[in-house]
C-alpha cells in the first residue's frame, strides 16, 4: 500500500516537471523572421495610404482620395504587386477610402476590412461595389482579431465601440514583425485613444503613423506616452486648408524626442524592418527628418494643493514647491489626482 502511494507521488512529481518544461513561459522569444517588412507610406497629399510588403506579399491600408487612385495603382504596378492579401479601409472618409475602388477593380484581393459597411457617399458605395465584384464582402473585425499576412502579425486593437464620429471609429492596427512594431490609427481622435488606454490595449510601437494627419484632435499626451515611438510618420498635404500638422502635436512629438517624417516635405517614405531594427529612406533625400535635441522625459506633474494632474508640458504648471512627480498616469489617479482638462482632458 505504502509502495503504491510513493509510486503515485513520484508520478505526480514527474508529470509536473514535464508540464513545467512544456508550458510556454511569459518571456517567449519572438517568432523567427524571414526577409524584411517594408512599409511604404505613399505620398497621396492630404490623405492616407500605406502599403505593407513582406516576402512578396502585399497588404494595403487606405488608398488616398479618389483623385489619387491612378497614382496608387501605378505605384503598386511599378513595384510588382499582382495580388493583395488584404485591403484595409481605416474609416469611411474620402481621403482614406477614395482610392480603394480603383485598386479593387484591378488587383485580386483575398480579404477586405473596414470598421463599417454602411456610409452614405459615392466613393464608399464604389468601395462596396468593387469588393462585391471580387465576390467578397467587407469584414468588420473586432478588437483582438488578427489579419493573416505571412510572418507579419497584424492585430486589430480598435475601435472598441462605434462612435458618432467616423474618425474615432477608425480601425487601429498594430503590425508586429519580429521585435519591431508599427501602429496605424487612421484618423482616430483623443476620445478613442483614451478608451483604448483605459481598456489596457498594448499600443507600444516603434513607428507611429500619426493620427488624423497631425491634427491637434489626435496624438494626446497620454496616448503618445504609452505608444512611446522612436519614429513617427505624418501623411499630410503641402499647404492644406486644415493647417495640418498642428503645432500642439508637433510639440508633443518633439518633447517625446520622436524623429518625425512627413510626406508633404519628404514625399513617399519607406520604413524597412529586419525584425530587429527599422531604417528609413524617402523620396526627397535633400530634406532631413525633424529630429529633436534634448530629451525631456514625459511625466505627470501633480499640484499637491488642488490635486490636479498635468502633463509635463502644460502651460499652467503649479509652483515647483507645490509639485509632485508621477511616472504613470494610473499611479496619479490612484493617489486621488484629477486630470487637468486642457492638457490631459
Ligand atoms: Zn483623414
Ligand atoms: Zn477622417
Ligand atoms: Zn495642465
């Protein structure tokens, strides 16, 4: 009887040891990567268009305005695209969906994604019509879904809900390749940025496609701090009527010591990842990216008297003797501080 119990105990110990070595640990190394991932931020003026290329496979995120359609089609033809693994429409506005019908009319596509399949505009109707012509229907992905694209992991982070504003309803994609990450946010504004952060989304990325062409309605202080990119790309038109990019997000990017590439000055921008590092090249090579000097660490500063929390670049910081420094937003909120509306609202 005793011998039997010892046998059972030894068996259980043996089994747990096997399981210990079989169950993957948290710190798993990234999956092996073959070749490179190239992200083409195609210069379509005041609009968005990015082509992902890896191992001879292609995925298109947005297609510029209707008038950019032939430019985008000829760019794709020039680099040898014959078919697309996926076409993604970040949201229904013309400067994102406009060029996609022309692409769908010519290139066989495996799947089409958008945050909605109803929007009343001629170019969105055309987008639906050419999707249908390929015998496809628009897939509306949920947060957490992935879009198949070879060795590249494309994860849908948002939108987390449907907003009245199509910009906030933009599809948010995190593109992981080896140890490198790219974030695409369409025209997402601060409301949806805040909802993503509150839901604990992992937005950390090396390269950020700056939301909404550099409008001050996007790239909030807290969002930028969490993404913590080394590089940012702004897809924006020369002398556009919106005044994009706005000075406020540019100053936040400078404070965070992000190197900024912009299509209005540099033309089409390529970012190449080998799975470990990212290197950039661009069309107008006489123009240099906007790089920053001294790094001012982004932090949160509380007023110990009013219990108000500010960004470190806020214009109305309390007197130094009344300041308390927090290194995370959550820690400050837990300590009972309330975000100041004009810098963190
Ligand atoms: Zn836009
Ligand atoms: Zn938009
Ligand atoms: Zn403030």
